[in-house]
C-alpha cells in the first residue's frame, strides 16, 4: 500500500504547471525479428523462437529488417516527421538478463525520424503535442519471476528468461515536453496515446494490443512552480499498460510531486512503477543518464540511407489518417466535434461508418449504437464491437423501422432476439410475429372489441372528452401485444367512435 502524501488535483494546479512527456513503444507486426529471421508470433513456447543473432552469440551478425524500417518511416510520415537521409543504429550498453548481448541495438543521436507533431482534441480544444523523434530498436526478452506473490523480482524464489521477444522490432515515439495542459494534463496524455494508437492501427504496422504489451508507454511528469523560470525534475513511470493507466499515472504523479514540493522536499529523478490495483506509483531505480549507457555507433550494421524515391512511395501510399477521416465523416454526417468525440470514445466510429455503408442513415446508425447497443454492451461489461450483432444487421433493423414493419419498441425486442443468436432482424420479426399490424382483419377485430367492451369511454369521447380515447388505444395495444402501430390504432378508433 502506498503511503505517499497526496495533494488534491484542483489544488495542484493553483501552484504548479504540470509538464508531461510520453515515450511510447510500439512492437511492430513484422513476420520476422529486427536483425534475424526468427518468427515474432506471440504466445509460442518459451525460447523456441531464437537463434544465434537474437541470443547474441559470438560471431553472429545482424541484418536490418527492411519491413521494420519501412514501418518506422511510415509512422514518422504520419506524424509529420522529417525522415533522416542517413542514420545509424547505436549500441546502448547495459547488463540485464533479458538482454543477452549485454547491449540493446537502438538509435541514439541519429534517429530515423525527427520532429513532427500530433494534435489531440479534448472537449473541443486542440492540444498540440510536439514529437521529438521516432526511432527503431529491438525489444528485450521477458523475465519471469517465480515463487513470489507479486510477480516482481522481490520475494521470488528464482527467475526464468524467455528470449522469444528479444529482437522483435520496436519503434519508440518520444514527445517533446508538453506544458500548458494544466488540470487536463492526465486526459491530454491519455488522448495522445489513444490517437497515436489509432494512427499506428490505421497504418497496419502493429496490432497495438496494450494488454499484450505490443504498445507500452512510459509517462514522464514534472511540476514547475507557477511562474518559475526553471523546469522541475521529472519522474518516468515505466510500462503503463492501458489508456486508463496513462491518465491515472499522470494524475498520481501530479498529486504526489506537489506534496513533496509543498513539504519543501525535492523530486528525485527516477523511474517509477505503476500499480494497476491502487493507481499509485512507487520508486524504481534512480534514472540513468545517457552517458551511463556508453552509446556508440553499431559497427555490425550498415547505416540506413532511405532512398528519397522510396520515401516518396511510402508517403504516397499512406492511408487516410484518423483525424482526416473524422473530419470527413463529421462533414458527411453533419455532426459536431463533441458528437464525434462521443462516437470515438464509445469505440463506435467504425461501427457507425459500416452501418451507414450498409444503408442506414447516419442519424439512425448513431442512435442505435450510442443508445440501446451501448447500454447493452455496458450491462454485459463488454465492448460495443463484441456484441453479437453486425453493422449490417443494425442497418437492416433501422430499415425495418423506416418501412413501418416494426416500431421502435418492437425494434428493441428484435435487438434482444438478434443478440440472443436467434438470427437476423427480419428472421426474428417473422419467428416471433413482431411485425406491426397494418389495418388487417385482426386489427379491425381488436379495435371493434375495444369499442364494444367500453361503452362508458365511447360515451365520454362522443361527449367531447377526446383524450379518453387513450384508454381504448391502450386496450388495443394490449390485445395485439404491442404489434399494432399506435397512430394507426388511434385513427381507426377516431373513425369509428367519432363518426360512428
Ligand atoms: Zn533470432
């Protein structure tokens, strides 16, 4: 349990300006590793996807993976970075069991992509996050600490290492320090990672599964006393593995660091661990300086000099990026930035787009996904996209309502049927007899029965109390189990009672 003293967030921002910085690691979805031909498939038996190169055995020589270089350049292009005409890999020396070579092949002062920015929208406000660099490196292996209760090394009986992950291409996207977000700093950090994840997903270069570690975030935070000329000392919270945790980690560090500074203390420059269960961070190791790593250019690899014509080809082949797509859809659907943000936050954007493509109006598509379906997903504790209904089925449902075959109330019953696996909307309507009755014999009989059964109500209506007709409408709806269209019933009753 954490014993840190914390300051309320509202109070933090009266005295301090938070400065965030994010380092995001994206494991690329290439078929083979960064410097050898080993497979990158997730979840294989430990140490079955290794070779002399990724185990760092003497005499083995690495060769750079062209697909990984292309993917990194594409990420850089999507962020508006400059692509270096010439750059090198560098050795980052440190000893750790998951680094069998004793160094990580990374990039140091010559990254593949430099500069750029990513705009994130939050409550109608745009925050520009400047990108420092996008570089390419290799992932480490994975330590498994056995015997302890926490899975951490402390208290473990022994540790095992799985080198399957060692050498998988990893892109690191580093932002410049981001001041100016104030109280919104936690949300801006989350929105940035969300947007970045969407861009990488759109590029198709990684599956960006945070829970499997293919997208991981280190969250830097420092506080500047308001008006101070110097920047505060930052901490780096490592391996934050969900979007929600990014937001929580920033918030926690803001509150903790403010308490340290308020008490006259000094923030220690260190790496910290994030704890999912409590939302707190705890001290890791004191942060190394770049010089501790004794970086030097990797002598076993040739420099990368991307042919400008190839970079141009990659630029021309970029897909429509998320921000451009949202702007286009907003225009097409005639909705506000806030409405678009709701759709995106609910994870409904793609579903609504596909529903519209299947023939529904944008308004109907949004209504069903953000309304009844969002509620059902919420109740079931699942994502919208995991509900047992397809966009085409939602479009079909909207079509049935439009055609007057069913009304909104019946449509909800049809939804239940579809979600329960009883078939498509039209099949459920037929199987359960849920179609709205036209002016059929059955409906005429029900209307006449209602009139015959309530002579007192008929009297009142004829005497001028027209609103009493509602009781008769209710009676007909009950007999027909809601399959009648209320407007039709009312009209049929009026014809017979008032003109009868
Ligand atoms: Zn290998």
